[in-house]
C-alpha cells in the first residue's frame, strides 16, 4: 500500500517495514521528542503523524503517572475512569490509522 515520503510515493513493503522499524527504534532509544517529530515530518504522512504523536503522549503519561499514583495508594475510581478514557482514545487513534492505511493513496 503506497504512502508518502518526502513527496514521493512508497509502495515497497520492505521500505514501509524499514520506516516502521526506524520509528519503533527511535521510541525504544528514548530519542528527543523534537528529533522524532522532525523524522516523522520527513518520512510519514501528516494523517498518521497526528495519531502517532497522540498515542505516544498518552502512553508516556500513563507510564509516568500510574506507578506514582499506585505507590501512593491514590488510584481512585475517577482515576481509573480517566485511564479507561485514555485507553479508548488510543484504541480509536489506532483504528483510524488502520483505516487510513487500508485506503488506496
């Protein structure tokens, strides 16, 4: 399925795999957010960039907040409701990415 990289169409599955692997590696290495954002702007279509950034922000927030709240015994029903809301938003964004990727471009 074709996508855009710096104004050109990519239809080679190996190239798409390379882009996905590079992005995952950047997140795993804890690269600077600005560096990842620059890479996304060059390599990934705008529609997907927005969703990836949102999902990363939600994941980061959950990873930072939950252990602290749990250790302090402060996870309340309202907190769990908020967590469920964030998870639902992340699932929605993933569904939107999958729908976008399923379209012919």
